């Protein structure tokens, strides 16, 4: 049922019965390396193009998630996913390999929680029993499409972010062992006129704040009801802005741990990742590879993942348009937590 203005409340408590994460060498060199299922030592994954490498990341994550869930491949009923590439080709071709009914979605870097929210809604409503949510990104495909090919060697400002090479997938079912998807708050477009594609954090921070405030209003909760509230990929610049905006808005974030996936996946002091991580896979690999493991271990009881997305395209940037942004929030909790 809908709660408040923007929140889907999943009264049947769909369960994440299996997840998988596959990443590249830079992510494997970061602080969360031990939480990923597969780390590739090379960016090209021995493929003939960066795009083929990105697709393979998602295909591998999907196969691993299905295997870890304990279901047979033919029991998978629907797949919901998207990515950053034009016409979400990485997911489209991966869905071709899966051979199941497919809903392609585009939320830019918010796609991880957008796809999880839709998959959970399908299961909660009884219109599916095993639904896969997935997303992916690759540093070299994103740089080539949105900025400059890495081979060009263009210098980047300190506000720029480093696109994650990786993929994350989750299987949602009506029952089973695993964390519960409690609810999802669907974000709205927030555009404050930022036009710089090298400053995604500043562009996306207001959207993250808007969704967090909407979620707390709809649910009647405070930040203290969560062990962690984690944004998708605001990195150093955007995370500071979001923290300041929430403080100005009277949201007491000191009641909880307020973190960002783009700052968790890399060691920003040691690795050459500018302001931190970004990309569709950023919140996906951190959530499915690290945060859910902490929930399963009992270290976390309930978390709110607020995946952020900058909805620009190469065409809109070239035409001088500002960057519309969005954030989708999903509340995930331990199975024994009562609503």
C-alpha cells in the first residue's frame, strides 16, 4: 500500500534471498574488497570492447545471485534493471542472455534502488515470486559516453568522480532467508541548475535530501530509527552539501550514521578516484556486497539506502541543459525485525 505521498509500504515483507557483486581491479583494491563475490584483475575482462566487459559483469552477477538464492534458473520470472549506456544496452543484452520477461529502467546511478523497489513491488503484490533486480557500470564506458575516452588522458577537476566498474544483482522472493525490503520512497526530479558534468555530487545532493525528507515525513520516522542512512554516490563534495542541507532543514542526522557509498567503496586518500566513486554499480555493490552482509551478521538492524542519479545525457549536456537529478530510497531490515 502507499504510505504518505511517495512511499510504497510492502506489507507482505518481500525477502532478498540472494545477492551477488562482481567488480573490477580498482574496487578490488578498496576497503570493501573482501565483501565482493568476484574481483576481476583487469578492466577489459578479456573482452573486445569496454561495453562487452560491462555486459559480462552483469551477466556474471546475475548468474551468481541466482545460484546463491538456491533457485533454479528457470524459476526466475522477471528481471528489472538498467545502466548508464544509451538505450541501457548492457542490461538489454544481459536480459537477452537471461531469457526472462524484462523491465528496463533508467534512473542513472539511482537504478540500483529503483530496480529493487520495482522488484519488491512485483513480489509484494503477488505478481511474481522470484524477481531479479540488477545494474552495472564500467569506468571506461561511462567516461567515453559522458566525458572523454580514458585513452585521451584528459585531466579532471577535484570535484569529478570515478565511475565504479562492477555489477550488483539481487533476487527478491515472498519468503525465505535474508533481509526484508520494508518500503521504498520514490523520488522526484530536483534540478537546481547545475550544468557541470564533473560535479555530480553538487547536482545530486538536493535530490537526496528531498527524498530523505519525504521518506521521514511519509513514515513518521526520524533518522534515529535507522542504524545507517546511506546515499548512493554523492562523494566528498555532495555528501558535505547534503549534510549541510539536512541540518538546515532540521533533520537530526546525528541520530544515525550518515554515509555515502561513493566514499565507502574506495580509499579516497590512497586511490586516485578524485572525489570518490559514482556510477550505477556504486550503491549496488556496496549495498549487495557489504551492507547486507552486515545486516546478516547482526551488525545492522535497519538501513535506508538512498541511491542518487544524475539524469543527463551527452545530448542534453551539449545543448547546454542543466542536470535533472533524482534519488530513490529503500528501507532494508533484518528478517526478525517487526514492522
